[in-house]
């Protein structure tokens, strides 16, 4: 019935609204778009600014990254609810072992496919750039995640992560520029 469908929609909305719609989504979409915009400005190989690329990164941030991070951080909090250094360390290790590589791998695939590439191009992009990005990820994210998981309240963790991710997105957007390998 229409009433049960509407009731289901409202229950889902109010489940996500306090953190996702008001804290996570508004911080991730601009962060991804702005990161790409800055990346294009510092990339001296580009002839002109590409608004489609920036819009594509904003869509990535809003439709893929924001929901993924929101669900992931809540999952980690349910898995390890007690705040301590060792809990934060466990969360960081799990995040960097699973979520970090998954997000970077899928972002590279998304970038290549959004620019008109095919799955062969995705494989080539992974073989040329993925290891470099994961190495850089391991230089940035472990310390940021330890701070995030140890000192930042759970409802604000996605927002804190977005602040760090702004700088990270500049690097990743530069590395993923146009979906072409940066060899």
C-alpha cells in the first residue's frame, strides 16, 4: 500500500538523516568536486578546465563515497564500540586493509569508465597507478584514522575524514586525471 511505502521511506530517511544527509553528504560532495577542481588547476599538462570531470567527481562523492563511508564507519563502530587506543588501532588496520584499497580501486575504475574507457583500460590503470596510490594512502590515512577513531565522536567521523580527504582527493584526482595512466 501507499501508506506502508511512505512509512518505509520515512523510517529509512530518519534513520540516515541525522548523520548522512546533514553531516556526511554535504561534506563529501563538495570535497570531491573541490579536490578535483584544485587538482586541475595544479596540473600543468591540462590545456583547460574540465567541468565534466569535476561534476563526475562530485557524483562519485555523493553517490558512492558518502554512503560507503557512512555505512563503513557505523559498521566499525558497532564492531568495536569501546573508545580506546587499541580499538582505534584495530579500526584503522581493518579500514586500511579493506576499505582503503576497495575505495581506491573502485575510484580508478569509475574514473576510467566515466571518461569513456573500457575494462581493458581499467586493468591498465590499475597496473600502472594502483600500487602508487596505495603506498601514498598508507602515508596519509593511518595517522588520520587513528586520530579520527580515537578522538572524534562517531557522528562526526565522516566529516573529519572528509577534511583529510579534501587534500587526499587533490592527489587522487591528479593521479586519476582523465582515467589515463600516469606512467
